[in-house]
């Protein structure tokens, strides 16, 4: 069993994210995982992730607040408790247009090993 305490979770800067505070909860800097990694991102008002394809299969779970997700020409407002699955390569953007912080749990698959 490997525990990552919230106050010890290593921060990281996701590419193309602006004003987003992200920490790794499991995987990468937080310790080895074999099939996925887990992070937590806090989007303050105006925080955003620019449009880009997902590098791997991805699941977002909104823990608190509200985020607007644009993916493949569709727009959805996600609120606390909502989740979304994005297949690898899905072009998406995320933005907090509200006046309160939004917290997002991020689960991303690790790349398949090359054969």
C-alpha cells in the first residue's frame, strides 16, 4: 500500500494549462503505477486548459465547483459529482467560467509498452 498525503502530493505543471494548480496523487512523481496515473487540478476562476488532444484515455471527475468542457464540437458544463470519459486523441479544452474554484480529479492511462 502506498499513500500520498494531500500535503505531500508533488506539484506538476500540465502543458497548455493556465492558472491551474495541479498535484500528482499516484503515478509519475508520486510513485510507480503500471496502467494509469491520478492527479488533482484546482481551476480558479478563469483557469483553463487550452484545446489539445488527450495523450491517452482520460477520465475527469469534478469534485467541487463547475467547469465547462469542450470536446469534439460538443460543450458540457460539469458540476460536482459529474464525470466524463475521453478516448485517446479527443480534442478538448476545459475552463472555469464561474466565480469559485473548481477541483478536478484526473485519471489518465499510461502508454502501452512498445512491442
